[in-house]
């Protein structure tokens, strides 16, 4: 058949993918479904995978940017929500994984009620027949709705010696992927933008948006203490977070937080102009089209969109992005500022504001 296989995971999505000649679509589908629901595992395979994973997680755990990203999720969603649990496994958690544990996971998650079969260059009628043939025997599982994720807010501060550099992330509630404002969130993130670590104050390295709100702000002397800063958005199936993260000198961490809040408030006090909004839309569309180009990009985007409840199709998505208004962008920020904030940081954290002080800054 000449097929190639791969698997990838992210918060709320796990994909098993492959490619083959068109005539091999049936055999490929059978192999993918078997890999997802009846995976054959040997103890030595799991042991080898665990050794590799231990190396990867050790590198991730030592990366302050990754640590802040994980801890801001913990602060935003809390430990009772799957979104609040770190994607980086501890040594103790890895120790408990064996073939039976993996099979148990597959049996509890890869069910007919939450599997999407997506393909490119396959006639839709043929794809439906493939799904009927190979997914009919997969248990449907519980079709009742699981508890929705909610941004509860909080703080997750990691006090450590980071060489005088603080890594900070401020997150606020944002639309989910199933929200009508999902694409407005993408435009907003693009509008805010970011700059990389830099040399002289106000100098952004090539490859970063030079005309974004953040890049304009850091060119001023008042923000010259910021080493790097970027906006982020993590929209999931029923909840999301929006925020600003970056690095600065440890003693300026509190100043970074207040500056991040000010940048978000400025979107409300100074709504994007028509030209500014259009520029953000163009950049967002370019990023989207880059993600979905090619066979694999189109296939993965379609499957993820269906699974997480948002609209599908490139034409429909571009139309939705074009329809985003300045009022929608401002509305997202207003709602975010009225919600429960989450903050994470690494460093000495001597100047990070208390949570109640942070909540008052948003008012």
C-alpha cells in the first residue's frame, strides 16, 4: 500500500493519520481504526516509548516558557478540569503506564461518539461507506455531555532561580472554538501581536508583526524593560483563554503585569481603526491558509473543526473572518476583563501583585 502513518496529540484532540494511494483508502482506513481502537502493544515497545518520553518531558520541564504555559492553564481552569492538568507527565505518572493502561485509555476515549473520519481526494459517498464499514463495530460510548470547562481563575507561581529573568503569563476568559466569536478572537490576537527578545529598546527582529499593538507599545521608553512579549489565545471546545506573556528583568515582573493589563484595556478605550482591523484580518487569513494548505492540512483542519464544533470549509472560514467587526473584537476584551484572571510566572516573583490586586487592576 505504501502508506505512512503518524499520531499527534493536543489538549482535547488526538489524531491518527496516514496517506496512501486512492485505491488504498479502504485498507488505510481499516489500519487507522485498528490503530485507534485495537492497538497491539508489546511491553518492550511501551518501555522504549517511556524512555523517549522521559527525555522529552525532562527538557520540557526545564523550559521556563513551557512551564509558564502549562501553569497558566492550571491557574485558569483549576485542577478539577482536564484543561487545568499539565500535558507534561511527571516521572511518577510515567512509571504507572503499561500496555494495559494504554488499552484502557483507548477503550475509554476512542468511541464512536467522538471519532471523526476525515480524508482528502476521496469521494464523500465512498468516505461515508468507509465509516459505516469500519466504525460501525466501535462502541458508541456515553453520548451525554461532559461537564463544560470553565475559567475559574487563580495563580500558579513557580519561585526559582532564573538568572534574574522573570517569565510571566496573564490569561483571561475567551471564546471557545464553538463560539460565534471564535474568529474574532483570532483577529484580536493578531491585532495584539508580539515581539521577540531584542537588543536595543524598540527593535523587533524580522519575522514578528511590526504594526501590532504590542510591537508599537514596546517601542516606547516606558516599555523598554520588556525583553520579549506576545499575545496568546488557547480556544478549546467549550472554553478558552486569551492573554499576554513575555520576559523581563525579575524586579520588573509587577510592571510587566500592569503593562499587559493596560495593553488589553487600550483595545476598549481605543478600538481598532478600519485599516488596523483590515491588516489584522489579512495576517490572520494568511496564517490560517498556511495551516490548511496541502492534503494533510486540509484533512486535519476539517476533522478538528467537526470534532470541536466550529464551521468547516476554507471559503466559509474566510467569509467568517471577513465579517469580524471592531465591535466584536472590543466585546471579547470587555468580557475578558470582567472575568476571572489567571496569572503564572517563574522567578523570584517579589514584585508580582497579589491576586486581589490583579483583579482590581482589571476594573
